[in-house]
């Protein structure tokens, strides 16, 4: 993979976490994202929240396609697939 593709992977891995932090900060009563993550693990809903957080990757992916930055879009797609494997693991085990 080229350096630009690695930049896309990095963006794709970090953006859903920031989307989760923004969601917790503005739309829940618990402003601490790590405490909220513990609560989600306890009620077995972490995979659902990760799935919703990945919607930001969809937006970034299409923005990169429009800007003709196909290698970065490929990296974002790769990181989204990696998150999909993690979600599948959480759902099965």
C-alpha cells in the first residue's frame, strides 16, 4: 500500500471514534465516552453503536471519491471492512 492509502486507513479508523465521542458529548446524559463504552459493553450494545459510528466513514468515502482521491477512499474502505470484522466478532462471541 502506498502512503496515501495508509492515510485513508488512518482516517477510516479514527473518524468513527470521533463520531462516537461527539454523539456521547451532545446527545447523552453521560458526557464521558469511556464510561459510556463500559455501559454499552454491560448491556451488550457495543456492536450496534460501532455500526452506527461507521456512517461517518460512508460520508468521508464518498467525499474522497468526488475529490478524485481514490487511494485514500480505498484505505477508508479497508478500515470499514476491518471494523466489520470486529463487529462480526462481537456479535458471535
